[in-house]
C-alpha cells in the first residue's frame, strides 16, 4: 500500500509540475492567512496543505514548483519547509530541504511508517475500501451475472471457509471472484433514467470447481453470503487510482443521488454518488462545488401564515413591478404575460405563495472513481449540511 501511495503521489505531482513548464496566467488566489513558510508534519495531506496556501486548493498544480536536482523532487515529505514566493506577480510554492538528515522527535505510538513516505493527496483511509470494490453495477450486467444458488451443507448463509454453489461458471480462466449484493436503484433525479445499482460488497471467494453450479470457497468477507448474491470476477491486483484534484469540465452540473454507509446528513469525508460519469467527461480527481437551494419554498407572508398587520395594501393583494426596462420588451405593470421569462411570470404575480430558494455554496466534492453514468466522490469541505438531491457544479473559472 505504501508503494502504491508513493507511486500515485509521484505520478500526480509530476503532472502538476509539468503544467508549470507552460507559461500560463495562474488563476490561483492566496488564502487570506496564507503563510510565507510551512513545515510539513506527519499526518498532513496535500489537500490540507494546499488549503493553507490557496483559496481554491484544487489549483495547487498551478503554483507548485518541483525542486530539480533533489531526489524525488515532486514529492512532499514530513519535515520539508514549503516556501511561498511571487514570480511575475503570480504565487509559487516550492519545498526547501536541508542537506543533513531530518530531525524527528520520537514518541510512543501504535502505528509507524517510514520517514521517507510522502504525504498523500487526501486521507486514503476515508476512501480506501471504495477504490478496490465495484460498488456500482450496470442494470443488465447485474441481471446476467452468476449468482449464489445454494450451499453444500444446506446452510442458509455462508462465512469464511464455507463453500457455496454458484450458477454458470464454466471456465477456470478466472479463479478469484467478488460477491456483491444488489442494492438500491440509482436513478437520475431529473430524467428518471436508471443509471445502475448500488452494489454492496459481501465477500471474496476462490474457485474450487467449475460447473453449473460451480463450487467456490469464501476466503474473506464483510457480510455473510446469502442465496441470490451476485458473483463477478475479482480485481485483486487493482489498488489506488492515480488522481490529483483539478476542476471538473467547465459548465458541467449534476446532482448527488446517494450517500454510502447510511448517513442522512452529509459532511466532510463522507462518500457520495453523483449522476455524472465517464460519458460526461468525468475522471478521478475532478472537483465540484456543492450547492444547497433551488427548492420551492412557502412564502409565509403571502400565504397568510405570517401577518405583520401592515397598513394599506399588502403582499396578498399587490403586484411587483420591475421598472421601465420591462416596458421596452412589451410587458406592462400589473399585467403578467405568459411569454415573460421565468421567474417574472411564475414567481412574482399576485397571490403566488411559493418562491425559489437561492443557491448557496455548501461544500467541495472530489471524484475518486468514475463509471459510465455515475461517479463516486468524497466531500472535502462542508460549510452547510449536504443532502441527497443537492446540486453540484464545476468551480467558476
């Protein structure tokens, strides 16, 4: 795992440093309290470090400068001193490393890691289980997949070390399998299109005998295996994805359609599913901003639920007027026109007891795994509670 983390950090930071070889105008703005220097500490992540220096941490590749002539110049290690400078009016950050060995204060602890281990982009522990598990299944694939049909010893469920019978495995070219349990449908909230099924990981199994049914042995599990669970080829060699935060395609919008692990109100480092995938150009590392609002709310005054006892005509009997500019377009005061643009005609005419709540930014989300029609993302920042159904949009350019 440490090798994998080091590899994806080296790859992603190398990509970030290569961007700086092209003369561009950086859009990165410094955070209000950006330090001139920062000493990297054990437990830091690159996302957290970037947030110390930049208002928008995903713009880190635009300001990072690698140190040529230093071993692993694109990696950041505990003990490195990051220095902020201005070059041509644009912020630049580079690491200063001393010639001697790093001085590390040793204290008792349970878990240890090599001093040479680079800081990860984000807290891998938050999404590690989701990087190697196929948690979204296509509707047709899940129907066609082999399934658990029974057990040799007439069990109702199976655990580690137990054997299971599975329909239609007729070749031994694949010996490692994963067992999934089809979960809730994932539908697009706007079009109602079926995007796939949230597939819950159950167990890993090894092939013992091909056939119909075939015989498999459960070698590890998170849940007990039941009849009807689906069986797909395992992906034991797949580890961490190489990703690095960068803005999602300009103008792209979407919705949060599910949250994992039974959470109702979504906060930092919760994992969510969005209704955008590879067919929309989404890839691991894409960053979205999340928004609350856009919902139709009750107008407590116009509906009569709140009456301040105003004198004279009140909002229950009055029309709103938008000025002479609208007269130029053919719309007249107190005469709502069916051709008027939303929300003039729909929202502000007499006795309208609803209004649309304005959008407000609520957080930042980063995609870490993408499928054709959906993607998994991790919430990196939340200023409000985030909920299923909330909107996401690419950061403003």
